[in-house]
C-alpha cells in the first residue's frame, strides 16, 4: 500500500468529504462508524480521517489506541461480513490524523448493525451513507457472480428502453404503473437490466431512479 504524505492528506481535507472520504473528530459509536465503513466497502472503497472535524479543522487524535479499538470492534462485530480496515498515522502541524482505509469489497453486500438491532445495507451517496434499496441490494448480491447476465428482450424490457429513449429517467413506481406490473416483477426486470449494463440506477437521499446507460 502506498503511504500517504502529510501534504496529500491536507489536500484531501481541503477538498472536503465526498463519496470516498469521511471526517470524524472522534469515534463515539460503533453503529455509526460501521454504517460509514460498510457504505465504503459496498461502493468503491474509501478513507476515514479520524481527528478531523466536519468543517475540515484538524483537531488531532488524543488516543489512537482507543480510536483503533472502536474501529476494529465496529469492523468485526457491527459489520457482516466483517471488514478489514488498515491504519496509517499522519502528522500534520504536530497533530496526528488517523487514516483508516476501507477497500472496495468483493463480498458485497456488507450489512451494518443499527441502533434498532437490525442489519441494514448502506451505500455511499456524495458525502452521506444512505440505506440501500432492495433493488440495489439485489444488484450488489449478484454483481460478483461469475455468470454473465443473459437478457431476453420481451415486450417489458423493450417498453422500458423505449420509454427511456423518450424520457430522461423512470422510477420503479412509474415503470410498474407503465406496464401494470407488480413492484416485485418490475424490480426483478430492473435488477437484470442494471446488471447487464443497459440501465443505470441512481440513488439520492430522497429518491431512486433509472436512466439508460
């Protein structure tokens, strides 16, 4: 693993939080940090900067052992399959920033244990860790299967592509209504189309929609 330099960390802090970067002044909750780590693993991976406030102010880590303990506890007992983060200590202006690297996983989807004692799948959307929809969970489950996805273009698939030629986007609800399908049947078709790379799924904090690839 290439070690980060202090100036690189400073540059990343200046750019702010995003899809693959999250700042934490300190770790206060295994549930919360597991949610963030799981969202990175289910996405393209990411880094946690511990000892950095949300606004990018470098506060420094007071007890690295305590922070590492919380991270490892969250990765082992609050994430399934468990995660294997790696740590790096970077000194900036005599303050230590603990960099935690969570690579993209090949065992997706990962679940995080929430306050309600239920296991949920999270994905990263911009600088937030967002609950994944059932469709996204199905896509994550099937992404790493070896078999290619074979699509038989029935009238239902064709109707979806024709609609997306005329319109920018469609939601699950709109697609189900368009062809008078159950949400379950419409979901299955959308999952297959996403896996085949024909349709793209877009998740925001408020909604989920689909566009032609």
